[in-house]
C-alpha cells in the first residue's frame, strides 16, 4: 500500500504493510516514523504526523493496520526539527566537507588541467621536462593530502552516548559518503599519475610515440 508523505514542500511515497524488493515491511507506527525521519531528515522524537485530519498517536509498536490507512492516503509532517542540522556530529562532518573536501576536488581539477596542457606539447622540450617534474610532485602530494583527510574523518567522534540511533546511522552514512568521494578522487589521481609518468617516458625517449 502506498501513502504520500508531505514534509514542507517535499513529497515522498512510502510503501507500508507489504514487503517491497526484499525489504522488511513497514507495519508499525514506529517503523513509519523512522522511515519518514530518514527520508526527510527530521527528528523522529518531535515530529507530528497528520492523517485524515487527526494526529497519529500510539506507541512505536502500534500496528498500522489498526490506523485505518487506505491506498494513496496522505500524511502531513508537522514539527520536527531538522535532525541533522542540529546534531553536533553531523554538523562537524558538514563543516569539514565545506572547508576541506571541496578544496580537494578543486586541487584535482587544477592538476588534471595542467597535465592535459602538458600533453598538448606546446612548450619546448626542456620546459616540458621541468613542468612534468613539478606536476609529478603536485600529483603525488595530492595523494598524501587525501590520505590525511581519510585519517581525519576516521578519527572524528561523530556519535556519543546521547546520539539517537537513527541520527547515529545518518552520521555514519554521511561519513561513508565523504570517504567514498575521497577514494574516488584517489583512484582518479592514480590514473592521472600514470598518464603523467607515461608522458615523462615519452619525453625521455623511453617510449616512441
């Protein structure tokens, strides 16, 4: 059974009371609240759910089939602070992403452009050799910098004893996404280093074009 959830100006559709694609069916009020919280980043403990003109009330284990749901019913989310914005651990990750990881992407983009410019061969050979050596240092330093960011993220205390489990899960998923982004850049940078080394081999005469 599908129900539409309206939170601020965003609408999402949730399947309830039946298993979908192998996922556990949402059959209780507590499970519904958790899903809405995860989809809309609102605090599960302070949100209010309006259904058919009445607020849904009951314990977490209240069965949804006792709450008179029908296909394509609407649920309006009221209240509920933005759980992620108010959480210190998530805020820490967001600030780190803003002040550090965006610059990491920019650094890679600059290195990529410089290597591409070098490969065009517009400079005289001695200057190409000099530039390739400088670029090699920059590209290798990028890897060191990215590895330091991975270590920093791994050491961040993004949850504590007071962090609700739902928020702790969001924080871990956020960190996982940031780590994955850095690892993608590392893989791209390794490929860039191979390109540079191959071009250096051409300049040295080790490879004939």
